[in-house]
C-alpha cells in the first residue's frame, strides 16, 4: 500500500509539472509584467477556466491527498533518530563488574 502510494505521488508530481508547463502564461509578453500595455492586475484578469486549468486543480488536490496519506502512513514506519542521552560532565563511569570466581580486574581461573 505504502509503495503504491509513493509511486502514485511521484507520478502526480510529474503530471503537475507537465500540465503547468503546457499552460499558456497570463502575460504573454514581458512588457505586461512591467506595466506596459493595459494590464488589469499583476497576474492578469481571471477568464473562464480552461480544461488544463481544471485538470491542474484536480491533480493538485489528489497530490495533496497523497501527501497527507504518506504522512499518516510514514508515521507508523518512522523510528527514533534520537540517541541515548549523554551523561552529565561530572558523572563517573559505571564500575566494571567483577569477573566470576575472582576479584575485580583479575581473570577467572579454573
């Protein structure tokens, strides 16, 4: 399930890139960006939505839903990246345990 969702998410990402690049810009010439001509707003006037515009909206919504789904499923797979807490600077190291059958620090003989 998770792998299929990742594959779908990547394909949707490529689809959004392709669809957006296929759309024509609002200001076709560079002069409209700097106030030349009769621009009505910074990004132009809103006309009727085109077919590519509607497809972009649908693909973007599905992309957001797959992002949300991956977030929820990824939380179950995630492990902690936090290491054990460091000892305080003044704390002594734990004493070594005594060797079996002898005194601490001496090898055990049988």
